[in-house]
C-alpha cells in the first residue's frame, strides 16, 4: 500500500534507484503518536534515520532527540540548537562524555567514574538491562547493553552534586507490542526513581504493513501506571519506517532452473533492511514497463550485487516486466543509513522529499 502522493511521484522521478520520503505522511503519523502519548515525553532515536528533512518534520512533534554518538550529537545540535538531547550508546569516549546533554544514559559503573572524572555537570539516567523475558521480540538487547541490578547498585553511591542521578533508562528489545512494553513499564516503575526512559523498540511488521503499533493503548496504559513520575520514550523505527520508499526499476527478468527472477537496479547496498532482517520487503509494482515480462507466478526480486544475499523479496506471486517501476515500502528506517553503499561501486541513489 503506497500513498497517492507516492504513486504519482514514483514513475516521474527520472533517475532511479531513488529514495522517496513522504513528509506530509510523516507529519501526520508523528502528530498522531504525539496525541496518543499525552504527557509522556517523546524523543526520536536518530540512528533509525538521521535524514535532515525527516528530522525537521519530527522536530515539530518530539520533545527531544536521542543521539548515540558524537556524530549524531553534532548533527542534531547543529540542526536544532537548544532542543534537548539524550546521549546514549555503549562505549562512549571521554570526548563523548564531555558533550552537553539534557540527559546522559550511563552504561556501566566505569563509564560513570569516567564521567565524574571530566569534572563537568551531568544529568544521568542509569541504563538498566532488566531480567525480563521478551517473547517474540525481533532483536533482544541483552548482552553488553546497560547494567544489571548489581551494576546499578554500584553506581548509586558515586553521585555528587554536580553529577546527578535523575533515574533509569532501558531499551529492552526491538519489535515489542504495546502489552509487552506496558509489562516492561510496570516492572521499571516499581523502582524508586523519579524519572524513567522506557526506550524504543515499538513493533513494526514488514509482513503485515497495515498492522501498526497501538500507540493509543500504549499511551493510555502508560498514563494509568505512571503515578507522579516523569516518563519518556525514544522510538526510532516505528516513527520513520512508514514514510520512506526505495524506488527502482526492473532491468531484467529470467527463469533459472524453474525459478523466476526480476533483477532490479540498485540492491541491498542501498536498502539493506531485508538482508539484515531476513524478511521480504513489501513493495508495489507500477506498470511502466514495455519489455519482456513474467506473469502471475512466484518471482524473487534481487538487485545488481554479485552475491546471492542481494535479495529484496522471495517468491512473491505477481507480474513484472522489464521497465516496471518497483516501489519498496517501509524504507524510512534502518534502510539507507545501515547499508554498505560502496560495495561494487554502483551509483548512489537520489533522494526526494515530497511536500504537501
Ligand atoms: C536503537 C535504539 C532505540 C530505537 O529503537 P527502535 O527499535 O528503532 O524504536 C532507542 N533507544 C536505544 C537505546 C536504542 O539503542
């Protein structure tokens, strides 16, 4: 399912592959998320997609940005001076620990000691890695992220007047639905802390693009368990995934040992998401082609890379002709910016931003 704006624009882009961002759709989506959250603070996790035009739209709806590196920090503070920044990330350098912030998410007792050694003021959330099962999550953030309860306890006596403990931060997993995230919230709100950042990880279904995270239920659920505490969340994927499209064209079709393939310009070096997550990237075909075709059969859509991993979608029953425009959906998060752009030295995609 693509918006009318994208359907109109995609065949007229000229050079493809190209990324197409539907800014009015992002604006509408972010506004509805904001409304659903009431008094819960909303930060955007910049690593999902740091595109400046997207950030400009989001800035009108979010309370701040979560930056996980000096690079992201420089990017958002240059674009939006004065907008609050939460600084996170494992393995912060001493230079990163010196960056100005609204909150800094401390990942270990040693990191806290290094923060104290800077002599600068800081407002800290301790990142807790809670011992909670997360069934069905796409990616669990166990392992090295944050601290267990013992690590948190080790930090508590270290705080000073200048380096203040504000509360807890957590980011449990990627791909959680509202009831799962509410269970997590209840467990964290049992702690004494006045302020809790519940992280991101709101589920985005690439298999069922129409099934969206239930922001209304999450917002209402958080309001019910919040007490007097200051609550914040920092989603990435669920804010920007839907507004982005990767537009390309069929350059060849063929059958090899009975399997039908459509070869597309570009590849997973531009849109790595299906390769990393192992899913079929949803798409719409616009019939702009006049060349040879495949009709009503399972077709595997691949790119131009010389590797069998360069697959967008497998055995999707559809039709495709050489010259058809293929619009991959849900390419607004963890897409271009996580891709290995220089592999094979094909041209880079163009970037287009649709406005109202
Ligand atoms: C990646 C990340 C996020 C955003 O996660 P999404 O799954 O994109 O919502 C939020 N907080 C932290 C600490 C992260 O590492």
